[in-house]
C-alpha cells in the first residue's frame, strides 16, 4: 500500500488519494495536462476506427515522430488491456491513410514533426492507476514500443499532487510478434546521415554528457531515430536533433522569451517549437561548439524540470 506524506513548514501531512470518478474524467484530465506524459503531444481524442475492436482513447505524436496510441483504464489494469492495445497498433499500422487523415484534420499539429507515412512507427501508451504484476512482463513480448504509465492523484486541502510512474522491466531478449523495433545507434546515424555529420552530432552529445556529469545530474541520454535526448524521468530536458540529412541542432526546454534574449559568440537562437516547448539553437560553426556558453540555459532547463533551486 502506497502512503504519501507532504512535509512543509515543519509539519508532516498525510495525502489522501483522490481517484477519478470515471474514465471520461481521467481522459479529460490527461488531455488537459499533457506534460504528465513527457514529450507526447495529443492531436486527437475519441478515434473511431470503423472496426469492432473499439475506439482508442487518444492519438498523439512524440518528439521522435512516432504515432502514439493512448489507451486509459480508470481501474487497475490486467492482461486484457494488452490485446486491446495491440489491436489498435495493428489498425494504425495497416491503415496509415486513416491515421494520416486524422493528422491532417487536427487543428494543432507540431510544426517540426514529419511522419514517414510509408514506414510509420507506432508507440503504445497505456495509462492506469495501477497494473497487475504480470502485465509488465507480458507487454515486453509485444513487438511495438509500449509504455505502462501509472497515474494516481492525491490531495491535501486545496493542493493537488500527482504520482506518475513509468514501469520498467529488466532488459530481456525481445520476441517480435508484429513489427520489429528499430535499432537506433551510432551506426544507424552514420548510415543515414554520413560519417562527418554523425561525428559532429556525436561530439555535441559527448560535450553535453560531460557537462551533465560535471554537474552531478542524473540525466542519462538515449539514442532515438531523429534525436538523442537527455531525460529526467520521462521528460527530455535537452537534446541534439537531426534537422535534415546532414544538419543538426540543439533543443533546450525553455520559455521562448528566455531563449530569444540569449546571446553568445558561438551559438545562435534559430526558432521556438511551441509544441514541445523547445528553444532551438545552432552552432555558428559545427567545428567550434563551446558548450560552456550554453551553461546558463542548460542549468535553467534542468532547474525548471527537476524543481531544484
């Protein structure tokens, strides 16, 4: 049993769980507080597939241009959620034109995200207050990328608290039942973007990683298809992103005003991504990075997401 306490003003206060009244209320709450899901932007709700398997709750896209199918349960989820989610993934994969139509109909779409409709990547996001122990292991047998997200709400007087946990299992050999997941690594980057561009990209990642280690931050980086991100929990604090075959850029999660006011000798502010709240910077010359010039921005981004002072 999970017991939460909030210590403030020298007093320890017990937090009371506040379950959502219905699945509809839960869905609405997630839609209106999308930051809980990290870098996922929801573009559509209540998708009707036209088939008997039902209606996926929400459709989104992530920073790596993957189509995210989001399914919610307002009770502890058991193994039955998996075939349901799998059917949605298969529907999306076999009906790219239907997904594309929903994308085009959406009034708000990420500007910098381009979907490869001929080779669409699918990600399943399952959300519930809790999952039975067997669900995590069984989920690892599904060929799609899949996230199990536990969300619980608590309150004290007028204050509201959310506990968001991404369930992870020890790494085991994956058994592909539908679509093989991509193996994103430096060799993949080199094959797609060339040796010189990948070397520059990797140099930027290594420089950021050295800075992170100097600060003592727990920000591991992971290589994705279109970007390499430094993550705190499920949120990307900053990342190196591909912006073409050979070009790359640095994205830092900051307010637009702060990014625009920044000036440096070796970096220039290029644009602002409203969807993922990323300030985009480019080096004046890729051969001279000077990551230390960006220290105030990197530190501010980390403080904002971690809540540290």
